[in-house]
């Protein structure tokens, strides 16, 4: 009886969450967002402060000016609702990995290693447009919401298998199944969506969208093709390039509408 009641409560809770937390991404995809934007902004700010305290920050003024030159045309295109912040803080971290990130609350981090792989301002804009796209589409809150639901499923299974000598095996198998079958595919969807948002954003800001493909060719040369796509949170590089090429026509039209004299002129 207790188990039956608990099952009803969990099912009702998830159903209510699904009913009240539906959202739509900038590309029209339906999302489940359980985490308020205000809380995500707070979490993003805290995480960024921790990074600045623990990771060395690049002091070179030319590198900082260059990264800011690329960031500003991208974020200026966003409405306050899209950005969910009025100002963006940009920090260049001394780190050899070719990486960058954007956090809720208008925080952008760029690793110095990325500047060796993203060899032109347009290529850097492809990365940063993608990262800003994650924030625009509220992917952080969506991922956390997916985690909440996954944990709820594991908790319910733990109650249902309590006392079974196979409980550990069942929970372990479900944990892997939840990750591979639910969380990682959603993450690949989010990564592809951020690419779609990013190429549109960089084109409207006056950066050549064709360089997004060149960027990923550089990434392949630097890092190899990576592991199996089904065990990755990112689409395979070849698929990523193919999807970017499919969106190139509309992106080029928007890029060509930007008056050449108004296109960003960023120099490292």
C-alpha cells in the first residue's frame, strides 16, 4: 500500500511538473524547464566566481581586447529577454585546452588554447555564438531539469526494489540506461541547436558563417574525431559540419546584408 501511494505521488509530481514547466526554445523546440531563470543566473554567477578564484586569468591586454571585440557584436544583437542579463562579463583564462563557455547571467569564459585553433575572428565568433546560443535557449536549466526527473526515476526504482538482492545491479543498469537513453541524446540535441543559433547569430553580427565549417575542420585536426557519437554529449564532427553546411544558405544571406564597413574588425 505504501509503495502504491508513493508511486502515485511521484507520478503526480512529475505530471504536474510537465504541465507547468513547458517552454519553447528559439528554434521552436519544446522544452521542460523546472529551474527558474533567477536561480540559474545565481548559479552561473557563483560558478564563474569560483573559476576566477581557481584558474589563472590572462592579463595580456591584446588578447582580452580581441576576445571582447568578437563577443560584443554577438551579444548586442540579443534582446534583454534573450540574454536574460543587461551586461556580459568576459574573462580570458590561461588554459591550453581549446574551449570556451557561456553561463546564465551573462558570463563568458575563453581559454587561451582556443585562440590557437580558432584562427580567425570569424572562427572564434562561431564558437562564442554557439556558447551564447546555449544561454539563449536556456540549456543549463533544461539539463538540470532533466537531471531532476532522472533522479526522481532512480529514487522511485530504489523504493520498488528495496529488499531485493539484485537491487544494486538494477539501479546500476537503470543509471546507465537513463544516461545513455535520456540525458546524453538530449545534450546532443542541445548542442546541435546551439550550432543553429550560433551560425545565425554570427552571420547577423557580420562574421562570415562559412568559417564555422573551417573551425570544425581545425578542431578535427587538433583533437581527432573523438569517440562514438552515441556516448558523447556533442554530435560527431562530420555530422556537425554537415548540419552547418545545410544552414549555410540562410546564414550567408544574413551575413551579406551587413554593410561591409560595419562588420567587426578584430585583430589579435
